[in-house]
C-alpha cells in the first residue's frame, strides 16, 4: 500500500493513498473465514458454515469492515511516516477525498495534532488595572439596607387603615366556585403590602382595610401559575385583618455587627470592613468580566502565532453556526437549505471569531499547565451546586442537565481560565 504524507502546517497533515481492491478482497476473505467459525446458520453445524454462504449473507457488512480495516492501516502507515505520536492527535480525522475507482478507493485524510508554541513573554501582556475601592457613602448605604432588613416589625400604636408598605397580620381562605382549595388557607399570616409575593391584585385590595375587618378579595390566578388546577381560574379569598405592623428604626451599631457576623466580639468597624470588602469584590468581578478578562484574552491571542488543528476550528464554526440557527426564523433557516454558497458565506462570517476562540483555548490550556493551575471535578460540581442554590434551582437537577448535555468540560475550562487569569493578575486570595 503506497502512502503519501503532505504537511499542511505544524498542526495538520494530509495522508493520501489508494485502498486497492485486491487488498480489500483479501481482507473480505479473511473476515469471512473468521465469521464462518463463529456464526450459526440453520442447516450447518457450528464452525462448518461455508465461506461462500457467509459472503452471501453478510457481503455488505464484510465489505464495510474490510474497507475500514484497510483505511486504518493506511492511516497508521501515514502517521508512522509523518513521525506523529498518536497521543498528540486531536479530534477525529476528516476526509478530503473518498472516491471509488476501478482500481480501488482513493482517499485523502486530514489528521490534526495538538499545537505547541513558545510561551515565553506571556506575562508581558497582562493589562494594568486599579483595584476598585469602596466609597464610604456606598458602605453606609449598604449598612442601612442591612440594618433595615434586620429591624423587627411591631404593632402600630394607633389603629388606622392599611397603607402600601405595611406589614399585615391576616387570616385568609381561598375558594373557587364556592369550594375551598388545598393550600389556600392560613391564619395569622404576615404579608407585606407591596411585596408582590401574592397573586397580582391581592395585596392592592388589602390597602384601606381596617382592624378586624373581613373582606372578600377576588383575583385570577395567572395562566402560567405553577399549579395547573388553579392556573387561569378566578378565586375568592375571605380575608380578616388582625393587625398592622411597622418596622422599627434601624440601629447600626456593634449589636448589629455581632448578629450579622455571628460573632459576639465583632464591632461596627469590623462589619464596615467586611461590607467594604464585599463591595470591592463585586466591583472587581464586574470590571474583570467586562474589561480585564476580554483584554487579556485578546492580548494573548495576538501575542502568540501558531498553527491550529483544522478539525477543531471547523467544530467551533459548527457550534457558532448552530447557535445562530437557534435564533433564526423558520423562513430564514429554509433560505439556507441546499444553498451551499450561502452556507459557506455564513461559515466564513464566523471563522475569524472561531479561530480566536480555539486559539485562546489552547493558550489557556498550555499556560494553566505551566502555572500548575488545575480544577478538579469536585470543584466544578460545588460551583454548579452553589450557583443553582443561589438562583433557587434544584442543584441535583442542574448538575444532571450539565452531565446529560456534556457541558461540564466547558464549565471546567471556564473555571481553569478564571483561576489562571486570577494568578496572572495577582488576584489570588
């Protein structure tokens, strides 16, 4: 078998050759003989099935297997001739040609390898930046907000009607078509008017109620309500107002600090320091994600010049095209069907962005190894778990979704990237 190897660049080679018909025929005979010893056919003893019968029954499958075997041999020979370490190969080989002729099958296959490059000088492109400082006024405003959240509600001294912003103590029971429904009843329930925590229209009708007043409040459950039995239905709630409560004035002192920090030795100054640190961390996170990180990635991409594996670039282009397709109308999608020229135009429109993205990935991967930055699977799970908890989602369901959609590697890569950049920027804790 004659094999030709052409080097495209440092990351890609083309292996060319012909899968000769006689080689494939011999392979078919070999595979048929092996199968004859193993398969069971009615009318023949085990291991005594004629080769001709095997070929007649499984000819197409034997031909496919023989072609695959010949192809593997050609690729292995090409890799050996090119001096490539199989461990350095990346992605799947891509076919440039697979033409059946009278002599055999002419093939051209592109093999891609993991790129290497000189990493010297990578710290030269780290952008300068000033860490945000918390404004004392912002710290005071945050302290007031925290104190207000902790301040207790107390019964008002003089009876009056309910106003917007009041905390009310009510009994209520809900009915649909005169029948009480599950989950629609509570006693001595605290409801802050204007909080938006009840069905739209409910809280507005509480305004103006007097102490011990009973009132029928009519509302309609939203069409998208979580309970399908109640969604879109009109309900009448019988409501009794027991009490109106007002929030006490917020005290910003050592006691507040001790309560919030769960430390009996904490002082107001300690709390101010913690609040300032939190404000600065949030501000730094915003600046990092919106300004510093994009600048650093762009600088690293421009700093290093090396060949990229073409198959990985094409995969990234596919991913970006699929993302664009998700946003297209059916009419727009239809305009691309069987229109190769238009599809190529779309692919070329995202090629530059895809190349930069792939290049950045390999740079980050190489620098992370150099800087000994790593993220294990447990850290990834913990990060997803925390984000899910903070957004009110079921962490186990979110993790399952990431697993089923093969999103964990991307999350891990993002965490490695942030950890690496944090080290380069001197932001490590």
